[in-house]
């Protein structure tokens, strides 16, 4: 995955805001998310894909998911557009190839090149931070071709208290949960000023909650995390034939 297309790049101001946000968030990302909750997410992902299938993880961040999948013996390739996140990815997973493509820049040829014939395309906690989640889902469905597409999403509008409860339910220590809350409180201004601003899912403005990805694109397995109860209780997997 060496080539880079120029398709659908964000405007300059948006690109600057995104770069600034992920540069700041990268400083704290591992402290926030290298945690039992991520182990649970990966276990749920593993349960929804065939053993031995290689995985293309898009928006792979600092490599927390990719590293766990690789430890389970999977061949993993990744994309991560934010340079600061990608640098940490490369330190964490030097053996996993990672390119700089955003979802909007992926093409079927790039995915074929990365995965060969089979494989699975995976996005963990990414779709809701893109500028246009519907377009991102449609793009992923298109470039994945016949391959399974696995989307991990937090419950819409999950707040900090829900996130903290999900971490605690997954087994994070009390000081760990307190640290998670504290770091997020410190990051609050950056999140408010620079954080992701996804457009509402088209046709759902004003609706109670977004439709699941399976209502937007065919053939998608969804894992929902971070509900108010606990991740384990809220996990729901849907797959279209
Ligand atoms: C919340 S992090 C999740 C990282 C990783 N998947 C994980 O679960 O640890 C979201 C990641 O999505 C990336 N991202 C944001 N917009 C993207 C896009 N349009 N295409 C691909 N990745 C994107 C960000 O740079 C960030 O690294």
C-alpha cells in the first residue's frame, strides 16, 4: 500500500484541525486505551471473524488493536492517516505494515494489494470520528469488495461516565479509571475546540440514535461497545447475509 490517491481530501482548515487534534490525543492515547476494555474489543472482533483470516485495520491509531490481533497469530496490515498516531503505531508494531491512507483515499486495488484474495476489513472506533460517517461506511463497503467488513462503534453519544463504567466493567483498576477521567478532563478543551465533528448520518437527523451500519451498507458485522451498562452486556453483532 505505497501509492496515495488525492481523492476527497478534506479542506485545509479541516485537515489542520484534524492534525492538531490527533497530535494532541496521540500523547495520551495509550494511557487512555491500553486497557482491559481494548482486550474485550479485540476478543469480540476475533469472535466475529474466521480464524486465520488476515485483517486490514483502517484508522489503526497507535496499534493497540493491531498488536493484539498479531499476538493472536493474525497477519495484520494497517492504515492510519494521522502522523502522530502512526509514529506510535510503528514503534509499537514494527512488524505490521502501516500506510497513511484515510478511508476516503482507499481504493479496491489498494485493499487487494494489502490483503490478497481473502481477508477482512476492520474499523475500530473510527467511523464516528470521520467527517462523514455514511460516506466512510459506503467507501469501506466498496473497497472491501466481497470481504467481510467488521465495524466496532461506541454507542452513540456515549459520555465520559459511560466510558469510565465500561472500563471498570472490563476490569480496569480504580486508579486506572480515575486516571482515564482525569486525562479526559484535561483534554476537554482540545476535544471541544479541535475534536471530531462528524456530520449527522444522512436521513437520520433528529432521530433517536443512528441506524446501525448494517442499515447503511450490506454485509457488515457490527460490534457495539461502551454502553451505559457494560461492554459485555451491550455487545451486539449483526451480520447481513
Ligand atoms: C479513536 S481512534 C481509534 C484507533 C484504533 N482503531 C483503536 O481502536 O485503538 C480513531 C483513529 O481513526 C483515525 N481516523 C480519523 N479519521 C479517519 C479517516 N477518515 N480514515 C481513517 N482513519 C481515520 C484517527 O487518526 C485515529 O487514529
